[in-house]
C-alpha cells in the first residue's frame, strides 16, 4: 500500500479562496541557526486519510519544517455534513472522532542522536505518537505534546499487519479498540479472535494472532479478559501499539481530529464544537500547532593529546562558564597508541547547532630535557551532532572531542 506524500498545491490565480484549516510546525531546540525550525521530516498522509481528503476537497502541502492542510470555504458544509454522518463509532457511541492521520518520516539519520529520546531507539521497534486531543495552549500556539516536548513518554511499540500474542492461561477473549474506545477487532458482527492453547498444562500460556491489515494506520489498544468477561491482572495488557507501514522510515504518527470529539474532551481543534448545531464558518480553520522536540544533553569528554613526540602534559585545566571539568587521574591510550588526558564535564550540556558554550584549555608541556612550555587553547571544540555515545541515562549521552596541542 503506497503512501501519498503530498498533494500539489497551486492556486489558479490570486482570487483563489482556498485557506488553511490548520498548520503544524516542527521545532527543535537544537536548531539555533534555523530559529528552532526542524526540517528533519517528510510528511505523508496515510492511504485512508489521502482518500478522505480527496473526497472532502482538502489539500496537504509539505513545508520546510512542517505542513499545512487547506480547504475551500465554500466546501465547509460538505465537511460538516461528513462529520455529522460519521458521529457514531462502530459500538454505537456518539462522538466526532473523524480525523486525519499523518506519518512523519525521517530524512535526517542524526535526528535520534541530537534529540532527547532514548539513545538506542530503533524506529522499527518504537515510534512517537501525537494528537491534537493532547494539545494545549502556549502563548498563541497549540502545542501537540502532553508535556513541554515530545519525549520518551510518547513512544509506543510498532506493529505490522500480523501481531502474534502470548496470553495469560485464563484468557478467554481478545479485542482491539481505537482511540475513541470503539472495538475494531473483531469488527462489528465479525468472528471473535481465535485463541490457541500452547500446552496440556492448565497454566500454560495461550496464543493468538491479530490481523491488522484491514485497519487504518493508527494507535490501537489490545485488551483481554476471561471467558466470563472478567479482568485479568497482567503487566502486558492492555497494550497500546502503533500500526504503521512496514519498512517506512516513520518516526511519528500524528492524529488530527477535526473537532472536539465529546463534550468536555481536552485538546484544541480546527473546527468549532458541533454539539449544538453547525459551527460558524468563521470559527473554522486557522489553528497553528507546534510539534516540539528538545535537544539531547550530553556529558562532554575532552581527550587532550600532545603532538610533540617525547613530551608529556601537566597542570592541565579546562575552564569556562556552564560546567566544570574533572581530569581522570591516569592517561588514556587511544586506538593509535598515543596517550591522552581525559576530562569529563561535571554536568550534562545541551547540544546545539551553534553552541553558546565557550571552554578554554591551559597547561604546560614538558620534555626529558627539562624544557617547560605553556600551552593554551582559547576556544575548545563543542559537541558534534554525531556520533553520540550511550551514557548512564538513556535520554542523555556522551560527546567526545579530541584536542591536539
């Protein structure tokens, strides 16, 4: 199933009345030279969303650091009619859960390294999830994260078309719900998920396979209970997963609901609430959302090496505002056999495209003849975007810089 990466947006003339329904800007504190704009993603509508947008006359435009959705104000009634016709989930519960779903695919392989996420994160295992049901106002911008930034709390396991489950021995029913709480597996009127025994023992775990291919890409929760419809205490269930295309470079799945799904629901939406009747067209559109990421902070390590054969360094010190540095008592042997003096920062420091950190090195060089020369480096290098090595905390890291004097 192919992804639709964008629609072509080309107004016929200056009189075109097409306007933004909403826009999403992607920001990152690492990109200080870009005013925080992050161009590390390409945005694609999922196949189901692309078909829905085509039927409603909506247009997607990828931008340098985000995307926008456009609509024709003359077609607002068509959109409102669609939302009203679909204001009921498969279980018969009312609510305006219609939404557009987008896949954000990485175009910068260094993104995880510079971002405050688990440093050994693999996209094939975990992806981030965001939704305007979580949005909150910060000044005049609607922020698409529950906390200040998208972080590890927004990560969910990734699944494909077929999901093999290992279940507690007393499992009698398995089902899957979407973000509205509606049951989507088994579908309404469909056969129950088949559960298999794995052994003769009554306490042996059971197995089942979920077939997800008929579902739209999105966030789902796998639930279990006994045959008597009683809860089963389990650390593994309910399990919330992200169903995304296999083999895609997806990093984020983003759900954007058109309007408030139920009275009292939190979040920020591009179309005014529809519980009392059709919304005022003047209240439709124009919401600007921000998807914010924070830069990783790392321990900075400087390896200081003498370039003059037969000499050694002493009285070394690294100083500057923002952190102190502690020197290892013993020299470190580098892969090429040379000896280095290792300094570690006593605090983690934020990575930046243009770092404000300004550290300097002082010391002396000694040789066997007793000669003693002062050395000084007025500005040491700062942490590079790559490589970033693991540290004690999974969301920090270690940055290594080599200084030859």
